[in-house]
C-alpha cells in the first residue's frame, strides 16, 4: 500500500529526524515538512497536538496517509520496504549486516 501523502514532523537540528530526511531525499520522495521546534515555549514536542502523534514526545514522526510512524530506524525500514527503488540497503546479507551495525552504532549507542 503506497498511496497517501507523506508528512514528516521534524526539527532541523534533530539527528534522528535528519536520518529520515536523508532516506526520503535519497529515494526522491515528495513529502511535506511539519516543523516541531524543540526549544520554543518549552518545546512544541510537549504540546497536546504533538503528543497525540507521539506519546514519547520525540521527533521524528512520519505520517503516511493516516498511518502514524515513529522511531527513525523503523521509519526508514518502512520507507525502504514500501518504496524499494532505489534501495537503501545493499544486495547481500553480509553487507546489510554491516550497514545495520553502523546505523545502530549511531542510533543506539552514540545518540543516547
Ligand atoms: N530513538 C528515537 C530518538 C528520537 C529523539 O531522540 N529525538 C530527539 C531529537 S534528536 C527529540 O525529539 N528530543 C526532544 C526532547 O528530548 O524533548 C528515534 O530514532 O526516532
């Protein structure tokens, strides 16, 4: 199911949102950016409107049609599986393992 517009709730300095922007742009996918200012007025991520989208009150959130997607790495996997061309992952299991290991080093170890 690939129909439905894409909206990315994002903050320009967020490395997690940056990952998703990179994936969308590498795939050449049209999307609308919904800015969420993480500092203004104590942080727009804590607003009732945004926490309805993500109770964790973190960006990024990606809306695909009415589907709400959270967690940058899971969003990127969804994008790659739903729009496989051009692929983000290499052809072999060995190379994919290497890419996942590097990505998890950043997302799970460095980022926190
Ligand atoms: N594991 C999450 C991390 C998301 C995350 O940490 N987002 C930060 C910006 S990089 C955020 O929204 N912080 C807001 C806050 O801490 O209040 C993901 O990869 O999506």
